[in-house]
C-alpha cells in the first residue's frame, strides 16, 4: 500500500521560509515522478513543482517559480519543497503526489497522479 506523508507545514510570517517534506512508502520511490500541489479554500488544486524520476529534472508552477526548490533523496524515499519569500497568497494546504508513468506535458494536471498524501497546511501571515 502506497503512503505519502507530508510534514513541515505551519504558520510563518510573510517573507519567511519553510521546507516541506513528503515521505513515501510502499513504492519503488526512485521510479516515480514526485510533485507538490496546493489548494486554498474555494480554489482548484494548483501545481507547485515536480521532480522527475529519470535524471531528476525539475519543473515549477508560475506562482512559485524563483521562490521555491524541489528536491528528492532516493535513499530516504523523501521529496522536499523549499519555499522562500513566502507571501500571504501562498496560504494553502500543500499536497504531495506521485506517479510512475506521467508524461512531461501532464505534470501540472492533478488528475494524472496516481497517489496522494493527506496534505500539510501552510499559513502565511502578513
């Protein structure tokens, strides 16, 4: 059974930083593309970042590009999202997702991911 468990969320002041973690189990982690999405109340789930299985290329959504960095540690079955320069509009639940066969053009589409975590809340105060 695949499990993705996010951690690292919390309350932070605008301009601050957070590092989110997602620990995966029940899958061959190195074979999976891993991604982060976020969802604010009343809004659709939004692509934040993804890191591919092969070569580990990284891809970012426009709202966080330049302020965030995704990385993975295959020895720990964990993917990270470092977020800097946080803004109140970054407030959302952040979700980790995994898929083995997703193609490049589908990375921002949440419907293309097979496995999801339960999310971790990030709140940025002004």
